[in-house]
C-alpha cells in the first residue's frame, strides 16, 4: 500500500497534500526505499545509477568522459587538432585525417593513385603527404624472347603470333614436306598430308572388295580381284584352266566375279 500523504486537522476534518520535493541537481537518483523525494547523493545517467564522484565513459565509444558530482553529470569531449593524424592506436580518440600530397602542382588525397603526365608506365600513390612512384608491373609471358614485342606507347611487351609454318618436318627420318603435300609413310594403305598449321594428318585406306584368290600388285594397297587369280604362288588370268597342285586328277579354272 502506498503511504498516505501528510494529514492535518482543521475544524474536525483531515486534509492531505502532496509533499513538494525540491531537487537541486540535473540527474538525481530515485527516492530510496521508504523515502519520498529523489536524492542528489548520486546520479542516474542513461538508466544507470552512478555513485558520487564516479567517472565513466559514454556507450557511443567516442572517448567522452563524464563525472557524477552532487547529482549533476558533467561530460568532457576530447579536443582534437584539425587534420591531426597521430600513429594509429586503439586508444586514439581523434579522427585520423591523413595529410594530402602536393605533387607537381596538383593536390592528391591520401591513398590516391595516379600516373605521371605522359607516362602511363609509372604509377604513383599518396601516402600521408609523401608520393611514392613505381613502374607498372607487367604480366609474365609464356612465349620465347624472339616472339615478344613492345609496341609504341605500350608499357609491357606482348607475344607475337608465331609465323605460319611453310612445311612439315618429320622427326623420325628428317624429311620435310611442304604444306599440302600427300605421301605414304611406307605402308601403301596409309596416306599422310601436311596441314597448314605444320601438323601431319594420316589416314588408312580400308579395302572393301575381297575375293578368295586376289592378285596383289606391289605398291598397291588393296588386292585386285578383277585381274585374275593367285593360286599356290602362281598367277592365272580370267577363265584360264590349270591342274590342281593338290590332286593331278583335278582341273581348276580362274573365274573373276
């Protein structure tokens, strides 16, 4: 139950009135248990009770320091010189404004990158009032030295396209063939051609016509079934008869289909 207000007697009646509290501080503490008026023996700042003489920092982390004195909270803000940039430190409360660079009649902000006039091969950077310049790095090239080329106005060399080969060189026997040349590498059933890029493309010939006793012509890939017959090492023309080498009583004939 709430404590009743003070009472007074007047003509047999009871009159009650609210106690008027005079609070001479800016951040009083709530009335203690059993009390009526707030007290200035401490401070209530942003919902946190502070004891008399307590020194504390604000929660915003901007290095503001406050003190509780007789119920009043006084805060001190750090004074930073203009464009100050001390050595970086977690305890540094002042904002760091790095010094700008004055270079060849121009002003550059800290961290700015720029090229020298007429020299795109040099890159400069402004670091706290000092300008550092270096050559533009070039990529690694995977072509031999004689194929590298540095064009007018270029900073880095580029690879030239290798010249188109005019022939194909065979490492196995040292023979060189011009582009478009067709030849057989030793097997009459295989033909090779020298391609425009210097490579060699080979293809085998498949013989589709077959017969039991074809005539094989030297230097020709597929046997000839239309010229006659080859039987037991001998060659016979079409419709020619001859005795069998296995049975003298048998007579054979060469028939071309």
